């Protein structure tokens, strides 16, 4: 972990807790100026950062001189600890391993082949085409292009795609009405409401309206609740049907296809969003890992991540996870997708971390490649369950 990562993950949360977000932001901005305008090694710049904070009148006013001096020493010690770990890693030199790269694209190709075979069988058996309906309100450019990608991949696999667009002036009731119509339409097997929705629309109400059996990306509270209640993943007889969000399910698929032993292992998931981090934690727990969930208030993030045999990052901060935060030999699953300069990178510093990890997903070409094919599989599975139910 470099100085910037220590600042973001350890110092800033402590400042927010002690002084509130506004003062913390102002302290960090001021200290960052001292950091960037100091010449010399990173350690000297980090020292300038710490001094700016610990000598600030607002900090001294609340903490007093003694506590400020203690904090200064504590944060210096954090840096020394991380620097020591980095030098330990680099001294291992020749001994450092180069991780097996988990090729999400190749695995996604295999899953796609399986889905296409399943779609053909489904059509033959039931005389219907598995169909997804995508609902979009407004014209967020990323949603428009994601919608086009879904259309291309579904149609390319022999499935059907239907798009319902509403203006950005649409109300919650307007979107709920479209979803209710799709719930009742026997030709629609999966429904996905794209986010972000316009600001005034109540996304939770919309998600709660989606019929759980058609909820293509597992966002309804019923599906999320079933996952949280640890109903086994799979279609065992008598188990209530439920659908898991495609991105974390894709991450699990990568682990399973790579033959990673999950049971009994220590897993750490960084990020607790409803669509990635949280369901990933539940999935790992269902496969009997011992799971820790980390988030923006986690202190000493590196100490937790270094315990992980399986480390999953779903944060949205480029290169937050540096090589010294990875346990040697760990399996690293990176869900992050962030713009850094002119390239896309993950939440993990891939180039450095691959020298420490045992297995690691690249970005791009890792988890992102899986999401779409797992979404198709979710809809195919949902269609099959609906047809079986209809046939009694
Ligand atoms: N591979 C795919 O197909 C796919 C799909 C969806 C998303 N993504 C990518 O995955 C990443 C995460 O997406 P998301 O939708 O889950 O994001 P999100 O809703 O913004 O959640 C981010 C999570 O990271 C935590 N966090 C933020 N800063 C942190 C820090 N410094 N240290 C530790 N935790 C921190 C947040 O903590 P709090 O809860 O405390 O705020 C939150 O739980 C993004 O890069 C996104 O582009 C990829």
C-alpha cells in the first residue's frame, strides 16, 4: 500500500469520524497540497501530509497537542509497516510467483456455448424463445450502450430481447406500470430495469415490483432475501426459486471453473453494494468460506485483506488494492472497472499484485466478461422454471 492508499483507506475515515465529512475533506485537500508540493521521496511527502493535519488548528482544538502527536506517530508507523512489507515482497525477488491469470473471456465463451445449447433445447421442448425485457427511463449514455450490448449478446445466442423506453420525465408509477405489464406477459421470461433511473423515481419500489421469478439480475428484495437466508444455490427439488445478481455469480463461476477450493477458506470482500459485494459475500458463505466484508469505514484495510485466501474487490477505486495488501498465493477476483488516464483498470493493481497472488482476474478480460453470459443463463434458467411451473 502506498501513501495515497493509506491516506484514503486509513487516515481519511478516522478524520471523517472525528471531525465530520466537511472538515475532513478540507483537511485532506489542504494536506494533499502539502504532499504534492513537497520534493523528495514518497516518505517525505507523506510526512508533510501528516504534519499539515496534525498541526491544523481545527485538529489541535479537538484532539489537543498530545493526541495529535500520538496520531502523527501512529500514522508514521503505518507507513513504516507498509514500506517494510513492500521491501519484503521485492526482496523475495526471484522467488515471487507469477499468478495464474484467470481468463474470464475464455470462461465466458464456454458459458455462452452452454447457454446456446440450452436455448436450442428449450426452444425444441417448449416452442418458445427465452426472452428478456429491458426497461430504461431516460437516456443515460452508459445505459443506452449497455442495453445495446445486452441486445447483441442475447440475440446472438438465439434469445429474444425487448426494449421499453420511457422519457426522463417518467414517474415511479409509470415505470411500475411497465414492469407490472411485463410481469403479466407470458412471453417475457426475464425483466431488467436499467440504472441509473431518473432522480425522482423510487428505485426500491420499482425493484420490489419485479416478479421474483422474472427478476433477471436478482435485484428484487425477495431474491436478495433468499440469498441472504442461505437457500442453497442451485435447483434442488423443493428449494424456492431465486435469482442471484449476474456479476457476483460470474465471480463465483470463475472460482468454480478454476477449481478453487472455497470451503473452509478465509475470504475477504471489499465493497458491500447490493449488486456486487454483498451478494458475493453470501455466495462465498454458501460455499462454506469464512467471510469478512470490508467497506469505506473499515480501518486498516490492508490488515484484513492480507488474511484472505480469496480476495474479492468491488469498490470502484482504481488500484485501491496494492500488492502488499495481497496474501502471497491468494486468489484475487477483481470486479472493479475504472478509468485511469486512457485505460480501464480494476480495483487491484494487477501488474504488481500478480507477482504475489496465486491466481488473479485481469481487467478487462476477467469478471466483466462473465456478467453478460451469466445474465443470459439467469434468463434461460428463469424461463425453464416458468415453463415447468406452467406445465404443473
Ligand atoms: N464486472 C462487472 O460486470 C461489474 C458490474 C457492476 C459493477 N462493476 C464495478 O465494480 C465496482 C463496484 O461497483 P458497485 O456498483 O458495487 O459500487 P458502489 O455501489 O459504489 O459500492 C462501492 C463499495 O465500495 C466501498 N468503498 C468505497 N471506497 C472504499 C475504500 N476506500 N475502502 C474500502 N471500501 C470502499 C463502499 O463502501 P460504503 O458501503 O461504506 O460506501 C461500497 O460498499 C465498480 O468499479 C463498478 O464499475 C463491475
